[in-house]
């Protein structure tokens, strides 16, 4: 479980950076290439961390093998690692990760700003649910 703890610490670092830029406007993001790059990269890494943690838990617990990243969250919900409704809420975030990784030229800065304002708490919720699950399953 040290691997998960390490990934949670890294995820927190990425999310803390994102929270410190939560109030940025789409215009500022459009104009400041360096900051935009840093925000996009930290968001990508935070989402990757969440998925990596999910995949580690799925593998270690012998849960059903996910077909794609979206199913990682759904399996965690089905298996009680995350509340089912919360897991379903995280699925669109996986779509954001896919855009950042595969279609970076098409990243909509307005959507990034919306994500920064409305979704960063989901990382905290994810970390809390994972920690609670790991405590219970010891």
C-alpha cells in the first residue's frame, strides 16, 4: 500500500498547485502559455494518479479487469472502494484526461477553468474514500 500512499501524496501536490490557480480566467490561460502548460500538465498528472491508484487497487484485490479508464472508476464504485454515485461522477474527469493526453491541441481553456472551479474537490473525495477503504480492508 506504500505505492498508493506515494501516489496520493503526488496527487495532492498536483491538486494543491491547481487550487492555487483556481481563479484564473480563460483569457489569462489563453495568453499565458507557460501557466497554461503547467496547469494542463498538473491536471493530467492528478487524473493519471487517480487512475493509477484505481488500477493498483483493482489489480491487488483481483477485481474485474477494466476495459478502459472510465471503467476503472465504475469498478471502484461497484466494488465499494468509492460510493457508486461518486464513482459515476468521476467518469467525465477521465474524459478530460483523454483530451489532455490525446487531443492537446483542442483543449478548451474555458472547460479547464470550469474544471478548476468545480471539480478539484473530487480529488480530495477520492483520496478520502480510498484511505477509508484501505483502512477497512486491512
